[in-house]
C-alpha cells in the first residue's frame, strides 16, 4: 500500500522503479497553501549508490518488501559467498563485492542477518562483536605486558587487529565488527 512523501523518515525503506532504497537524510519544506517539498538522500540497497531526490506535493511512495532472515555462512570460492537458511535449507549466493570488508569477520558456520528483496540477498549484517582465534602475534618482553601497549595480531580469518601486549597466539578475542577494534579476551 503506497504512502505519501510526508510519511518518509530517516532509515525507512521504500522502492521506486523496482529498486529498494533506504532514506539516509530527510528534509521537508512546507510551501504556501499547504503544499510541501521533501528533499531526501537515499541509498540503493542493491548497489549502494547514494542519490539526492526531491518529491513534490502528493506523490505516493511504494513500500519495499524487504525481509530479514538469519542465515549461515557456508564458504566462498573467491568471487562468490555462499549462505544457507538453516530452516528451509535454501542457499543464497552473494557477490564478494557486497561482502567487502565484512569477510574478515565471518567464519564458516557463523550466523548472520540477511536482508532479502524479491527473494535475493541485498545486504548482510554481522553481529556487533565476533570471537576470532589469534593465529599469530609477536611475543612480548617479560614485564612489558601492560594493557596500554598494542601490537598486531593475525586472526584466523586473515585480518589483522591491534591487541594489548598480553594477548598471545592461541587466545580467542572479541572484535567489534564495525570498527575492527579489540574488545576483550574470551574467558575459558
């Protein structure tokens, strides 16, 4: 069911010309005699492009039929990542370009959130924090293990994170998936 332009708000998802968009910025200007203009910045949920659009008067907007599902990361073969819905066993292919930097925070078997539009995955959302195994890090000099000294650690997915000096190879640590920052060492 279509809705008016004044019902748009930041974060809302709608579609136009068959493409789903999320409202990034919203600005309404009321004109004389009750008319209004709405200026929005919208981000395509298909290719990530950000556009500026102006809607006038009583234009109607179509809501986008976007659903969320928990899916499991199976594996990748380079250009494609493979996921599966554990309830229906339906599998999804996602281009590596859509995954980008998130790949370093996913291990085979991990659960992620997928946004689907017309039966295809348009976005992958990782948990806020993930636990990853430290596969390599330099040893520190005895006595120099304060938490303010940081060093590089290579994690099981191949990414590198800055960690406190007391972290050693074989530790499992929590990493913030939005910033890549170390959070804590997993307690046994």
